[in-house]
C-alpha cells in the first residue's frame, strides 16, 4: 500500500507543477475550439489534444525533487541528525550500529516494513557513497551534497519520462 500512496502523491505533485509552472499559452490555446477562434479544419481533436504536458523538464528547470526523492532526502537527513546529536533518545534506541563498520546500521527486521527498516536501508546504501567515516560533517554540507546528487540522478536517465532509476539510491553519485 505504501507504493500506491506514494504514486498518488506523485501524481498530485505533477498536477500542481503543471498548474504552477506549465506552459500557460499552450494550455489556453488547446481549448480555443470555437469556430471564430480556430478555423474549422483545425478543429480535429486527435490524441495530441488529450496528451498532458511532460513534467520532468519542469522539475529540472525549477530544481524540484520528486516526492520519492524528497522521502529519501528527509529520511537520510533526519537519521543523520539523530545519530550525530544522539537525540531524541527514544528514536536513537531503535538503531544499532555495526561493530565492524561503526558508520553502518544493523537492520532490525521486526516488523519487516516500518520506518526504521526503510531508513536503515537508505542509510546503508547512501553512506558508503558519501564516504562518511564519522559524523563530523555539518548538516548544511550534507544537505546540499545530497540534494545535488538526488537532482542529478533524477534527471540522468530519460529526458521526458519517469523511470524507477530516477528514484534509486543505489545509483547516486557524489
């Protein structure tokens, strides 16, 4: 159900971006179907008429992260702050650091799909790529590096269509 919810929010996000930043003139011209405005031979409503504007170029132009990448971004930043500042203690107790590599977290699989499990997976995929050996990096530095990397990955694959690779943390490059 989680993926279905995210897809619904992503659809709403794309709709909002079309409304806010879409091509207004093309949208208004689309509905000028009166014979006085558009000659009768141009009144044909083919499949192009019903096609929505691509949103990926709008995301890129405005520098906006898709909701899936926003989830990764905020999950990673919050977990970084929890581990760095050791607070709140109630959340910190839900994570166990590895004894072999102290920067990685051991995945507690009970229950199998909760926030701690998903955030641990995200942490363990991104942290080695960031080459973090301890938690001395500032939050602001991490925030800018992570956002830049997520934006690059989001627009690295297909220029107009959204793919699963656009939201895959394994493909991030720093």
